C-alpha cells in the first residue's frame, strides 16, 4: 500500500503537465463539470516579450467548462470564481500568465448547439435550393 | 493631477493638451502589495476619465498583447466614439498594472469600464460582442460614434440577437 502510494506520488511529481493537472483537479473538485477541456496554448506565446526567461511550458491556457455550478451566475461571477480557484497559480512567478475562459451551463451549451445546428440546416437548405434553381 | 497622466496622454486617442511640466512619480514600494489610497484615487480618476476606459497592454495603435489587441478591435467594430474613449497602458506604470487588478478584483489585463462600471476582460467582451449584448450596452451608454457605420453594425447584431432568441 505504502509502495503504491509512493509510486503514485512519484508519478504525480514526474507529470509532464503539472499545471494542467492542478487546474483539472481544482476545477473538477469545485465545479464538478459535465465537460472540461483544457487547451495549452503556451507554445503560441513562447516568443512574446513577457515570456523571456520563463522556462515553464504551461503559461497560457484556454478552458472550456460546462457546469451546473454556473447556473444563475453572471459571466463575470463565473470567471471570478475560476480566477479565485487558481489565484496562487496565477500569482506565482512563471505560473499561469494568460487564462481564456469559456464558462457555460449545460442548458446554455445545449441552446447554443441547437442554434448552431438550426443555422447550419438553414444554410444547407438554402444551398440545395440554389442548386435546384441552377439546374 | 492623476498618477497616470503620462500613460493617459500617451495612450489616449485624443490629444487633450500638452503637459507643461513632467510629474515625477514617487518610487514604487515593492513591500506594499495592497492597494494604497493614492493608487485607488488615481485609478478612480482613470476610470472616470472617459465613458469608455480600457486598461490594456500597449497602446491602441501598438497593442503589446493579443488579448488587448482583440479588445481594441472589438471596440472599433462596435463603433465606439474615440472622443469618449481612453486607453491606459499598464505596461508604462507598474503601480497601475498591479493596482487595477485589485481595484477590479480581476487578475488579468485587458479590463473594460463603461461609465465607471467594470464590464469584464477579453473573453467577456468577445462573448458580449457576438451575442449582441455589447452593442446594447454601448448604445444605452451613448458612447457610439454618430456615423452610418456604427448604426449598421449595431443593427446587424440586433438582428442576430433577435434571430437567436427565436430559436431558443
């Protein structure tokens, strides 16, 4: 048992993505999201000036979160709750430098998907009509 | 005079006046991480300096960060009146850069204020832009430039919004 625990802890320490792991753990624990995608965009920003001297490969993140916990909260409140969750990671030297957030409730995500689908269908219909006319 | 006069003059799109004296900023105390009264007062002034105020990295002409650049572009697309807009470059003033984060309880830059009210950061701006909320907010605040261009963009986003409510 102790050996297993030690193995797990060394595995955690050796993770190539320690920051992503922290983000995933904190958000999962606190918000219990139905969907969580963490994109690491750090490579896109590695050459910009504030990143000089920063060796971390985990500085720029983009999070897509769908959670019931956002219900009845403004976007501002949702973003603030995530900033609060990751306060230490954002404050530490060489920590998270940029954090893009897309925070939705399951209901909002569904509505947006339905809207997109309806729009795509309308477009397809339009095109097929156009085609029929040209024939 | 506000502490941030220098960045205001550099970053604002208007040219209000040429300062005759250069104010020397007091050395920033590295020990004080809390928001001092003088910083708070200076930020109060900055926030109230125009109906639309953006705290950004770089200037509207030369943004130093992609998110600041995107925010400026959105304000342009929305047709915000340059006469009613001021940008503050936080990179020119470390006290402002740290202070604004505490002032707004928001840890990232850019930050948008409309009529002294904090609206949000880049992501919020973008989503409000595409949902039509932003043009509504700007219209209500009366900060749009009186031109055909701004009218046409606001009417299209209005139409889009009506569209989206229909499908719900």
